[in-house]
C-alpha cells in the first residue's frame, strides 16, 4: 500500500506498508511466553503500556479548592495550559509504569480553536445526567503484555462543536436525553477522519507505532497529525531534591529525550515532519495573569499550530515535543505515519541514538505481533463462540487492558500542599479524604473508565479481575492484593472506596473475586490466597465493628455502591433518628463469611492451623444468615428481603422496595462436601453441634443431599430452599425483574406502584426508571432504579450455578414465572448469560441493543462493529447508558461468553 504524504514545507514522501508476512514467522506461544517472562521478572513486558489516562482534569487529585469543586477548579479549558500535579492525560497514549515519559496523539482538522489533544466531555455540573464524554473512540485490541494494541477515533472534519454541546446540555433536564456529538449532525455525509493507531513491541521498551488516517468524506481534506512525547512534570512543585529537569530535543524527524533514571528515549518518525518543542509547565500568564517558569509553556505547540504564534522554542529544546505532520488525503483515501518509540540507552545516554528501523524491520515486528495476538486469542475464546461473540470478547479484553492507568496520589502531600505552591485552604484539613492521610498511590491500576472514572473503585476492581484473570492471572492477583497493602488499606481495616470519597463503603467482594481468580488460575497459588486472606481478616473485623451498630448481626453499610436504589440516600444522615438495617449489607456480609470459610478450607489442606479460621467463619455465617430472619429483613408475605428502618423507640419500618437489594442474599451460598467434613473433622463436629444444640440455624446450614460423586453434601445458604424458590419466582418474572436482556435492578411492578414512605414529615419514594435517573441523588449520573447492571447480574448467575451444583436436575422452577415451562437452575443461568451477551451482539435485524436508536452505530459499516461497554443498560430495550467506556465490570460479559461457550 503506497501513500503520498505532504509534510510541512511542501515535501512529499512515499511510504509503503506491506501486509504480507515476512520470513520470520511468529511463535505460536509468544504472548504466553512474554507473560511468563514478565511474571518471573525476567523481562518486564508490562513496563510500557497504555497507562496514560484520557482525563486528568476535573479529578480530585488536581482539585485544590476549598469545597471540593473539582470540575470547576481544573476544567477542560485549563488542561492544555496547566501542568498536572499528579498524572497526565492524552489520546491513544502510552507511558512507562512510573509515568516518567508520556506519548500520545494530537490532531487538528484546520477548523478547531484548539488541538484535539484529549477527549472532551461535560462534568457533573454540566451534563444533565452527570459526567459525559462527548467524543467517540474505541479500544479494538490489546494483548495482556501490550505487545500488540489497536485504538480507533472518529474526528469530525468540521469545527468541533464545543460550545453547542455545553449550551444544549445545560438546557436539558434530567427527564430528557443527553445531547451527544452525533446529534449535532457533524458526522453527516461521512465527513470525518477515522484515525487508527497500532502498537507493536519489538522489545519491552521498543514500540513500533503505525498511525493510519482515513478520509471518510467525499472531498479531499487536510489533517495535521502531531505525535507528542513529553516528560511528566516532577520538578515544579518545590519538593526537596526533586527540581532536576529532564531534556527533550528535536533533531530532524526525531525527538531525543534524556532522563537521569530512564536514560535516553527516542521518538522517530518517517518522512520529514517538523519537530516542535516547548515545556510541560503551566502558562501562568494565560491562567492567572502571572509570570511563568518558561517562555514556551505547555500550550506552546497548540498556539503555534492553530494560530501561528511564536510559542515554540526556536532552539528545539524543552520537556514537551511533537513531530508535526500535515497530511493531504484524497476523498476516500488514507495515509500512514510510521513511528518508533525506543529506550535507546541507559543513563546518561549522551551518545546520539542510531536511526530507527522504520522499514523492513518495522514491518516484521508489526506483522509478527498481530499474528501472535490472533493466535493468543484463538486459545482464549472457545471455538463454539460465534464470530460476533468472539469480536465482543476480544474488544472487551482490549478495553480492560487499555483501562490500566498509572495512578499517583499522595494524600498527605495533597492535603498539606506543595512547598512551591499556594497553601490549600484550611478547610481541606477536615474535608474530603482527610482521614486517609496515610494513603500513597504510585501504581498501575485497572480503572473503571479512563475518562469518566479515571480512578480506581474498590468493588469495580474486584469484578475487573475476574475477566482479567482469563488472560493475565498474574496481573489480576497483583491488583487484588494492591488495595489490601498497608499504603492503601486504612489502619482500621477499611478498603478505600474511590477517589471522591475513600471513606465510602463499597460491597465486600474482594474475597469473592480472589476465589474466582484463584480458580481461573488453576487453584494452585495458595500463597496468593493466604496473602489475601490475612488482610481480609482485618477488613472483615472492620465491618463487624463499624457496620453492625446494634451488635445483632445485621449490617448497615450505607449506599454500598448502589447509589439511588432506595427512597433516600443511604450514605447520608437518615431523615429520622434510627438505624437502617440493610438486606444487601447483611447479604454481602453473609457472602463474605462464606468466602472466607471457603478460603480457609482450601488453605487448611496445606496448613491445619486454618481449621480454626474455617470454624470461626462457619459460625459467623450462621449468625448473620439467621439474624436476617430474626430481625425481620425477610418478609414472608412478600417473599422478599427488604431494608428495615429501626427507629430510636425500637419500632421498625420495613422499606418494601423490591430491588436488587432483596435479591443479593441469594449470593450468600456455598457447599460443604463429605470429603471436606471428613478431612476437617473439627469443622464437621462444629456443624453437628450446631444442628443438635442450636436447631434454629438448621434452615441456613441444614440442607443436605447426595452429590454427583455419590457422597453427601451440605448447603450453607442465607436463603433456604423454600425461600429460594419463592424469591426466584419474583426474580424470574417478566413483570418484575426479568428483562429480555438480563435482570433489572428494580421490579418493573414499581412503574405502576411506586413505593413511598413518610419520614420526619417528608415523603420519600422509589419508582421504576429504566434509563437515566431523574433523581438528583449522586448527581444523577448513576441509576439503580430499573436499569440492568452487569456486576449484580453476574453475581446472581454465579449463585444460580452454585445452587445447581447442589440440587442438580432435581430442582426445577418455572422460567419465566407463569410460563408453565420448568427449567433447571443451570439452564436458567445459561439463558440469563445469553440475554446479557445479546446486549452486545447483532440481533436478527443486524442491530446491537446497546446502541438503541442511534442509526449511525447500528447500520454504518464503519461504526457498527466498534463495540463500547457502557456502565449499565436500559431495563426494557437494553440500550447502553451511563459511562460509555466502563469496560471494567461490564467486561464481565467476556467471562459469560467464555463460560457459556466453553
């Protein structure tokens, strides 16, 4: 494929990219070998990766305001001009795992008022449903070592409608849909650039980068392409001994960097681009009317390209640089740029680096890594999966891999302020995250979403790891251990929730996820399981001490990640004096106790000391499960679990909302085999003692039957067999929870019969809302009052499979309820899995439910196979809602595909 490229100055160059294979064929197990080398510490194949966030502005880390107004304090308009304190952002970006350097792509269509250096979107105060990205990009591929990656972006050729998006969304209320970029008509007539970036590693620190820009319009057009290389600013904050400044120089078609730790870094491109250099320092004059550190600050390249300003260093030196290409592309044509990013020498690296191979050697690397990636995923995705399911699975894994971000946040330093900066307002000492001064983050972490949620969330992360373990169990285990380390885990045992409020309470799913990852990895890494368990013992104790205020084994916990599921904000002060005893909090804790019991049983095979721990959690589960009934969380008449408000006078107010809160107790279940009880006689003796001396616990520990091996097994479950059948009748009813695309989070019965309660003279209500929230709780950017959410669906499907392993084919229930059709629990789990998978795959009309009525995404051949993984889904039609790139826990669909098609 030949491409004529026009560069600044009018020089033309002909490039050729050969798609045929070179002579040196790739190894069929090359990616697995790289993973093994990385895990063993032999070669650090994970050292460089897509760890550059897509949004660092508007985050808590960069917010030094008095009242925590992060979106206002550091808005998008500041991002091009203001040096970040804690981390960087960019498009299609990569960096090292310490973010010493960053590489990303910038574009300019000749019409926009600024370079397209980062994704645009609205903050919580600007979007009518909370934060919302207003660009379109996709993660198409990535191996776990990032030896091969692909990224796509669609960039309008007309001026990007920044002001229109802001103004129209500001006028829309919560009962209206969001005004998106496609709604502006800017993609009409296909007048846009399809920009694809491919990465292929020749070594852990040598990346071949192929940028392809395709003109989808019907007229010739020009695109400015500016691959950027820069150093993260570590020198401007006045920290002792940290004022050393690295150097970046432009030399012909290359940028050469020098860093005292990293060594010498080279970015070289083909053709004859113009190198542009400035400094990654704030433009203090533009932002605050003050003199700055550099005459050529961070936005110098932007101002030079867009306005022709003399804002780049004529000596071609600085700490931020770009190679400026100007590509003239005919209608329907495409052009390519080859780049090579390489660490060419250790410190001091003062000798000029040799020319980068951008010819045959480049082709060989790209072809081999792409072929190796194909072979790797052929070994991951079952042959029984359809081609469309395989597409979804591969892009889901890609999203997980691209969602790994470098996260740096020293909370004490953030609270105190830097020596070289204005001291933060005094109120910050008692404000957000002030109790988490011990926490210091400097890690690559799996994020929920690199734009809308560019910070870790504890329970999200646990779900991420289940799907990550399918391709990279080593990284999954490291991630689960990370938040339990002493620089994250609070001294009191609490796991940090997320950046906006580390002290919020997320569901305790770490133990559940660790067991899943342990199993996926072959059930052999007992050291990992023991390390996890030791820290989780601290966390379980924190829950017991802090979230069971009555000491009666029913738990509070707050909103528990489910935001607006209830009639009022469960994480705020109650509208009346009392305590909210939660069915989901109690169910989570019963599940947590069983998870730790299962861990102890596994570890006791190798260390008998864990037997005592096993009996402890067996008993604790029994107390919690029985208390749910004793304290009135189970409503026998309604056949459902409800939250109960225990008032100061001792009276109780049941909150009879049929929501996922009342379904989650189903997840608290496990089985004890005769082999386990024989191998651990102390546990068997304790169980028998309970049944004889405490018969009131028989409903939660007494069910038994002969297992598939012909030996007796016992069911431990918060939901007894009789209650389970009645609860499933609710869950599997199409008039309540069962949707064509999975389980809703709120019964559809509340559409016509909203729940309401009067407390303290005020009325609070919950009604079925299948799409975006109309409630102002949590900013309105998350809705648990009807939509389908992947994590809770996944947990309930997993629970059904656990019950099926106990009951076998002997237990069949109506599915759907009132259909007259009886199914086993395994069959129901399979069908629910298929419903969730169908959210992403094409239906009989060739449409993907996630894209709803968006015709461009449904029918256009350039858009319809680019898959996004939304935060949640419309409860009736399956359309994707919320954050558009929350591949994190939505990538659980990958595990569903691999399980269903295994």
